[in-house]
C-alpha cells in the first residue's frame, strides 16, 4: 500500500514486512519534555499524572494510530485546563506513548516497561485485539488500572476475566446485524464468501459469523484461515467463483485485503456486496487499492462527523473534532479521544492516583463522551453504537465513507443508500 497525501497515511508492503524488527519506538510530540511524552510544565502545587498509551505506530496496523499525536496533544491541553485535583494538588498530565509495532509480543513488552520503568498511574490502549489483549494481560499481572478500546468485545473478553482492565466498543453481534442489515437492501442469492485470517480477530469472527449467517439462511463459503501478510488468494477466489458467492465478508488486515481485492478484479470475480471489517476503515487504505476498486465497498462505522456526540472536556462536537483534524477524518479520532476523556473523568472522581481508588472510579464510570455514553457492566464492558457505511467517490477527498445503515442506532443519520458494487 503506497502513502497518500489525503487521510490517514498508508504504509507500503516493505514497511509492513519490517514491523517485527527493533524495540519500542517513542515519537516526539509538540511541547514534549522528552521523546514520547506529551505533558504540561512542572513546579508549584501540581502533581504529575503519567498515563501510558500503547498503540501500533508502525507495521500493518499503523493506520489505526495515525491520528494519535493530534488527539494526545489536544486532550492533554484540555485535561490540564480542567484543573483536576489529584492527591491534593492540581494534576498536570503527561502521556507516554509507545509503539507496539503491530506485534502482540512487543505490545506486552512495552506495556511492562511503562509500568515498571515509567511508573505510569494509568494505562490506556487501543487498536485491535493484537494490541489490547497483551497490554491488558500485563496490566492485570501488575495491578495497573487500564482503559481499553478499538477492538471488538468478544476477542477482548477471551483474554479475561479482568479485574483492572475495562473495555468499551461494539461486539460481533452488533457487526453481524449491521452487515446483514446492509445486505438486505439488495437482492442476492445469499451465498457469502468468507475471508478469515488466522489472528485474534479472525479466530473470534469466523465461528460466530458462520453460525449466525447459517441460522439466517446464508450459505457460507469458507476456504479456511490464512496467515497475515498472505500474498496469493487464488484458491480462495476460485472457490467463491465456483459457488457463485454474491456477497464477500471478512476481517483482513489492510495489505491482505488490498492483495485479495486486486486479485479478485484480475480474476474476474465481482460480488454484488463486499462488507469488510478492519481493512477498509481508513481513507488511505481504500485510496491505495487504485483503479477505482474502492467504489461500493462497505464496512462498519463506529464513529464519524455525523455522530451526535460531544466532548465531556470541551463541549466540541464530533463534526468539530473532525474539522479540526488536518487530514480527512478517520474513525479512531473519536475513540482515542474518548480513552482520555474517561481517564480524566476517573481521576477527577478518584481525586487520587492510588490504584485501588482509580480502579473503583473506573468501575463506576458513567460518562457522555465523544463516542456516546460509556458505562461498564459486571464484565467490565461498555457497549457503543455501530452503523454501516459504504465508500463512494468524494468531493473534497477522493473517497468518502457514507452512513447507509442505521437501524442499530437511529440517532446517527443516514447519509446515502447502499448500492451494488459497480
């Protein structure tokens, strides 16, 4: 995937293949005291509050984290302006942001470094189970409060039970309802080609999708799991063509979807609908497909400028946050922002960095955030709304992701109607 000028930056395959090399990488942010730190100044009656943040800044998941610097800088300023009192002093916030390199082992390793080396008061983590789960495991082991998001609930729950980690997002039942709701908008033969990677997402999605789709009367054509960074999908495409699959679904990483969809085009396989999780969430991912291959692809939408939510820190709306971002909006903007909204809220209520008090405040969270209401149940899960979207040619940018299905969350307005892939 080539880098593009608009939207969340893409990443080429040579870079992707180097994701497992090297150690944790800290990025210098504006106003930093040192590499990977964003925080206010010291002195006076203040207490530095250190928040650790693990995200995939490099590797095949890097597009998820491409807005991190913008959001972290924005929320640190907002948190400092709130004058939150912690341990009897005004809190000044520092975020130590480290790179998982899209590698689960590295994610756990750098989380451990934040806890034992940087002595963080609180951890936040996001961006697929490959990041959230190993970080949560390390936080559980070290009794460190952790706020987690941007990974479906079921794969996250598989790493539990949890005492110190709380997670908010949507679950597989939600995305199945969204995808099948979109499919109902067009006449098809209800034959579905499946593309399931052999990773945490694929392992969770595959049995649940197969079970529910079969119960709903779909025939699933599943050639089996494959390793990430596969380059040849010919066998898969032949099986989908032979079965006449008019729908295609799956949860590949971006470079694998790019390889697969280009080969589908080359080999003459064109389903009416392709609803793909994870791989086509970002503008650069669809731009990089080339040859107008993004036209008509559909996916989940967890956050957009059209979402009727606003910041608990500043009152700015989803549309205002998207407009402030210097590139084309992308879905992680809202959820990364909400991670830090919740961090500020729990510290304000705990009025302490004592880990037991912070954990208790985290469990009692009930906050209207940039992604809607977040409140955790007895499994430490908070559910956020999900709708369906489709990529179409844009006006300001080459491609726009428009809301085409909202039965699951009517407060989020539809902006277009689903059309078959041309």
